[in-house]
C-alpha cells in the first residue's frame, strides 16, 4: 500500500518527467543543428577574407570616398563629388583591380 508521500511523489514524477523530457528534446533539436553548421575556421579563408577587406578599403580610398564630405549620410544629400567617387569605387570594385589588391594584401601578410 502506498503512503501519501509516495503517492504524491509518483504523481509529481508522472507530471514533471514528460515535461522535462519534452524540454530536453526541444533543446537538443535547436542545439544540434547549430553545432553541425559550425566548422573550424580555415586559416586560408580567414587570410583571404582579411585581404579582401584590406583591398576593398584601398579601392574605397583610391576612389576618393574617404575625402568626400559625408553629407549624404547626415543630411540625405549627395554631392556630385561624392557621387563621382562612389561610381569610381564601384567601377574599381567590379574590375580586376580588386583581385590585384587582394593579392597585394595577401603578399603583405
């Protein structure tokens, strides 16, 4: 015969355990895919990404965007000087010049 404390313990176990198991299963369902997507960073990929950022900055400066008045961002105005510099940057970024700058940055690392 079950004592009142045993019966209460069983009732709690029957109501809490399924909820606990469900919570654990849901937690694992979210954690496992994230862990599967994470892979170690390849040093070559990191070096290439860094070189691309350096190359992009070099082209941005070469186009003159670092010297343009930043009115476009603060007052929603865009000077003809800034527009011309932006067009030059986009031209350089789409050309072979970008890859040359990437190779130059990789050589300096």
